């Protein structure tokens, strides 16, 4: 194995070795992953779009490869895939901006012992004064990425909910769960999107195990 090539499609074939090394845990994860991605209240097609978005958030090239192929088998178009990726991009960037309200609190040395409060999010508008043009550009991008196009607002909000659980942004979870509800998503549909995110976030760690196996054997 070349020490320079840290990611190759062929490396993913080593994943099956874990079924021998940790059989019970591997089997349990495989069963969970299968159930999380199976059609339920959400279609298999939408779940694969959610999986693609989350894979771009975790940055796992193996997961991207696997779920893009699965999405194509569900007749996901390149345009639909692109929209899902742009939602993920907006959410990943948005989580950094949302945490900016905590940075403002820290900079101003507020006395409040609570690090997260829903009311803190109102400080976000301060960035329009501190860095107006850039803030405005982000808001424009975020608005356009979440606007109905090939994917519906409901589908985009469910993707956003999943990604928000991957970035771990409590403000984003609050906003997009409410957004999904306003777009007539049921609690069951929201829950299924979260399970896909959970499977993909765990799966990205599992997928990277092939790199660990390569490193161990080198």
C-alpha cells in the first residue's frame, strides 16, 4: 500500500474485516444502518438525499461514494443531489455563524452562566453591523439554498434537521425542526431524518476504520 494514498475506493473493501474482529457490534450497527435507511414515513429516495447531505457534513469520502450510488439507484437526479449538498453547505456554514452569538457573549464578558439560551440567537443580527456585506451575502445564500426548487421546502427542512444534528448546533436544530413542522412534516418524519443522520455520523466513523486497518498493518 502506498503511504501517500490515504483514500482509495478499494480500501473500503476492508470494512468486512470488522465483522470478524468485532462481530456482535458490527452486526448490530449493520442492522441499525439498514433500518435507518429503509423506507418508512420518508421515501428511500429522500433518505438517500439526506444521507448524501450528512456525508458532506461529516466529510467521509467513502460515505459519499456509497450513498451517491444508492441515490442514483433511487433515480435521484444530479440537480436534486446538488440541492441537497447546498442545503448541507448552508447548514454547516450556518452552524459556525450561529455559534457566533456565543463568541459575542464571550467577547463582551457577559455574567450569564448559561452558554446556550434561545434568546441569545437574537444577537445574530449584530453581525450585520460588524461585517455587513459578508453577513448579507451569507443570508442571501442561506435563503436561496432553502427555497423551494426541485426539492420542496419540506424536503429541504428535513435535510436541514438531519445536518443540524450532525453539526450539533442547538440553534439550527430549533429553527429547522420548527421549519419542518411549518412545512407540514410530521414528528415521525423528523425522527426518521434524525435516525438517518445518526446512522451516517456513526457510519462515517466506521468507514474510516479501513484507514485504521491500513495504518495498523503498515
